[in-house]
């Protein structure tokens, strides 16, 4: 056979086992030639060898990975829609649960109440009942409770599935005085008017004299505050000797004993030390023989009967 006429066979150009193609060697060197007249052949650009079989194999692997993962734009949109639907469904379910009567307040317990307005307490209880233990606005209800001068602080706790507990911390009454309108004002150690009464309290210390017509929630003058603090500080050993306290102007706090002895404390300052001096003096002397004790200057001055 004429060699010039013989057709090429695979023996002449063996198939590339990696790329599954023929007529290309596994590794080829490409030459880029510019078709311009007069161009020197030496200027031809040699391109780096390319592993045709390896590149094809990597491309095939990538395509298989993409097909397995399903990471197509269509699938990504589908996944996004599923995620959004899941979030919406979760919050919808949460709203249904919160609104469910299963978690509504049905049982209310009240602790620490003695003086507070019973009608106010009942109104807060009514506002609590039927509300969800998870979403009820307890801050608003606590503010309502603390509008009562008797209530110093309050706390509302809720417990699953249907219980609420109201904890009340009340102010303690210390003394009382009569206003110009002849009504009694009960005050605490801070001089806060806790209540205005038509009658005369017997369980608190009387501050003798006529005071201002203050409403509940108002604060009395410093001398009334000092007298109330004095009432709370009287030791047990002389409590039975004290008849009442008194306020005579802005710079005069007094104490009257059952023996008729008048104790002058003077300005409403340093009241504790003044009281200590009085207690020590009464331990040493019989009050029946004392007409007046003046501790306004710090050192007791005794006037005998």
C-alpha cells in the first residue's frame, strides 16, 4: 500500500484514555501564531502545556457535585421560600399559643396587704384575670398599686399555667396629727401622709397640736417627720412613760410624759442623740420629780418640780 494514500488509524494517533478523545496527545503544547505579513516566525507565542485529560476529569467531577447538591437557582429559591414559610408558621403558632385560654390568669394570690385600699387591690385582680401569663403588662398594674400611699412597692409574678401572685410592701404608720379640718393625718417616718381619717387612731403615737390639711400622698413638714421618727425610736423601757409628742412651730419638737414632765428637743436635728440623753436621765432620776427636761442644746438641762 502506498504510504501516502494510507488512512490514519488509532495506531498512528492513539486515543487519550483520560479525555476519551483522539488526535490529541494527553499533553499538548499550543502555539499561537499571528497571521500578519512579514511577521517573524520567532515571535510566535508558546502557550503553557494544558493537561486536557485532567481538566476534563475535574470538570466532570464538578458537574456531578453540582447535580448531587441541587444548588441551582431554582432550588435556592425553593429553599428560601421554605425557610420563610417555616418562620411565618412558627410565629403564627406562637401567637395562637399565647392567646390560648390555657395560659390565661385564673388564680390570683395577694401577699403582704394590711392597710392598702381593698378596692384598688380588687380592681388589679380583675385586670389580671383573663390575661395571658406570658404577655400581661405587669408594669402598668404595679404602677396602679403604687399609686396608693400605703404601698411603698409592689411586685406581680406570673406562673404557668394560670397563676399570678401580687406581693405588696406597705409603709408603716408611725404617728398622727390633727389638721385644721379636725381630721387625723397618719404619717410614716418620712412624713408621708398615708391616710386621712375622720376618727382618732389609738395604735399610733399622737403628735399634739394643729397641723396643716394635707391630703393622702402629701409630705408633712420636717418637724412632723422628726416627730414620727422619734415615735418609732422610743425604746421599750420608756414607752409606757410617753403620753404624746408635740410640734410647736418649725423649730420645736416636744415629748410629754405621763407624769406631766415636758421634754424639749428643740430643732428637728440630731434627734437620736437627744433621745439617748433623755433615756439615760430617766434611768437615773424619777420622772415624778422632774418638771422639764431640755435637750435642745445637746446637754440635758433639768428643771425639778
